[in-house]
C-alpha cells in the first residue's frame, strides 16, 4: 500500500478536541506524523491527546499555526477563525477533515459504517471482531470505544 511521506511538517488541527478530529489526529500521531492542534476549551479528548504527547493549545490564535505546514479543519470551523485566516494568508494548505479521513483510508483496506442510528456501536463491534482476529485494526469512531479508551 502507498504511504504518505512523514516529512510533510507539522499538521495542525483546528478544533482538535472534537470527536472526529481527535481520532484522525491520534492516528496520524501514531503513524509518526508531527501533530498539534487547538481547541476552544479543555476536554477529555484534549487531555487524552496531550497524554499521548500531542501539543494542544487552548484558544484559537494566529500564532498557533506559525509552524504548521498543513492545517486541518472541520465543517464546524467558521471562515472567520483566526487560525484559518492566517493559514490562508500564508498559503498554508488547508484540508477539510473529511478529505484527511479519505486520505487515511486510501492507505488501508477499509470498512465504512453508515446509517441513521447505531453507527458507533456497530463500528465498535466490527473493531472488536477484527481485533479478536488479530488484524490490528485502525479505527476512527464517532465515540469512545470502552475497550480501547479512545475513538481511534
């Protein structure tokens, strides 16, 4: 399978404490990428990421993205966000969360779970099955998987 080059520099996640963003950030960190991020408040996800060694700044300020080579944003981030404005002014590539997730999935064999209800539970069950089979799954889940203590 293809591998993303590790030499891309710092990846900055605006809103890193969100459930979707935190999972992608954790996976990239585990793969060896330089990951950092910011969020408006401290949370369980922020503390978990900090415990892994990921730098998380509280508050959104232009200086947070000074060393970033790629900025990842979710749809929850408004165009008026100072980090997004600064990144665009300096022509730093801005990648949407969905695009980064797609790039991650391009590197792996994938199973996607969709629907109205039960996606988090179903994803957790699939992860447990793959884990029990010794397949060492990489999982991005919409909630914390109790057995892993994380959503990734």
